[in-house]
C-alpha cells in the first residue's frame, strides 16, 4: 500500500483572511445585553467588546504565527481527512513517539507549554531518558485540519483510526504512546482499546467511559435524573453548578450543531463569545479568564478557529459521537487494555470531593475504574479543564511517570 504523502506546511494565514476578519469585527452589530454586568446571562458585552477591539486593532497574529512556526508543521490526507500536525523531535537516547490529542474548544496550540519539556527534558532539568518524539495534530475538522467535506461523519473513535494510521503507516512507528484531554481523552482511550498491543501506554486528563455519548440522552449530562433529595446545601450547589457548566454546551453541540454554526461561522464575535464562555467557565481562573489565558492567548486560539473555518466541523464531532455510537472491538476487561495514566484536577472534582486523596478514591470506587488498566492515577489540587495549559509541569510529570518502565530498552 502506498503511504500518503506528507507535505511540510508552515502555518500561514492569507492576508486577505485577516483583512476580512478585521472588517467583520469592526462591523459587529452588538446586542443590548442590559442587566448582564454579573454575567448571569452569559458572556458580558463590556468585556467582550474590549477584547474584540484588541482583536481588530492590537493583536498581532503574525507574531503568534512566528511562535507557532518555531516548530515543524506538516499536512497529510488520511482516509479522506486532512490532517495537520506539528512535530518536535525528541532529544535523548531513545525518544518514544507520542501523539497528543486536544479537545473542544481547544486547538493544537493548547499543548504548546508541554511540547519542549516532553521532547527535551534535559533542557528543563529532567532526565534525557524521558524524552518523547512529540506529534501534535489538529483533530480532523479542527484548526488547520480543514476543510472536511468528505468526512461529515467524523467522531472520536474514527479519529483514533486516523491517528493510528498516521503514527504507524505514515510516520512508520511500530509502537507509540498517546495522551489526550477532553474529546482527545476519548480518542486516546479508543487507541488504548483498539490498538493496545501497539501502544506503550496512554495518559488521559479524565477517565470517562467510551460510551459517554451513546444513547437517546447522550447529550444530557444528568441523563434527566433529578437532583437527589437531602443533599447538603454546599453539595447541592456544586451539582447545580456542574450542570450549568456543561448543559447548554452538550445539548447545542449534540442536537443542533449546524444551526448554531451558521451564526458562529459568519460572525467572529459570535464565535469568540461561544469559545470564551468555555475558556472562562471551564478553567480554574477564579472568575478572571486572563489569569489563565492572556488576551494574546485567547485571540491566538480564536484566530486558529476562524482562519481554519473550523467551527462547524469541530462542533459536529459531538453530534457524530452520538449519531455513530461507540461499540467495542473486543469484550475483554479492562476495556482499555493499554497501561493508562490519569490526571485529575481540583476544579473538576465531583460534588463533595475536596482533597486529592478523595478524588483518587472516588475514581477507584466508581464504575469507570474497571474500564481502564490504570497504572498511575494522580490528582492535583488546582487546575481546570485545560490541564496541559493550566498545570503544564504537573501534566508532564504525570505523563513521564506513566511511561517509566514501559519504554523500549
């Protein structure tokens, strides 16, 4: 079989795209947004308007582009899907190939803080024996892995098949490691399920069942179950807050992705608001999103979504996770047979859990634990949904620990 052609493709957004973006930003028709100073109704116009003004006249995409292009970028077509990926060769005696999978509303650049420490640990005071050959793709339909006209069915377990072909048939690795967060954790879990014999280990930023989106209510985080009676007020408040954090996100993305996308693909401000709400409410930012993401960071990620015209195809992944349900390729347990490391963070603790020890125990006592051949379960008392961005040192240490003793000798 002929290998797909890999092309070296530095990132370059055409100037016309940036000119059009600025024109649209300046022509925004703003809603009134009265009475929303506290953010009760969603993203506040007062902050968003400031951010948009900086996007139009202040933010330097070309500077961000230069930072991104400090790494080598490639593009290849696999199974009808365009795949953009960044590669940072490992510096060490025997670097392990490692593919990192992001989620939504992530971009490949959310891995940027961990790429160099993983590839060249000695440069950061680590052991060169821990080096990885780091591969960071944009998920098909995300970022610069666009357009995606021939694969409208793309979902997490189909992406896993593409990743395996990328790592083995295209890049020629016999075995490799994989890590991921959010939707990328499901991609990584599927790799550890279907291709366990060809992976050294996997490391994920959560431990969800691969059946997460299956069923008639795959969009409903609570499966329509009422809040139990008699909960302590503080725990009840945590349950409600958790529901509010994810309910509209999952329902809209699973049930109505195309309808939503018409507005987001046409309006950069609408797109930014939809992304920003998640970046703010899902990160451990204590109410100040710029404590986690600088304005330049926010707009770098937003420009990647805009320039790749990736909003509709990235959002549709959710609907396809439900429309094309996951099913196992074997009936053995654990379902994910590859050795698995798991990182938990404090901001995503379940209601009633307050310590790292409780967080690990809550997982081990749950029905999810049996799904994974877990070998390294770690909890951190801080950090939010964007783990390698928010606590990069912790993520790197956790991942290295998962692979120790499982590397080729």
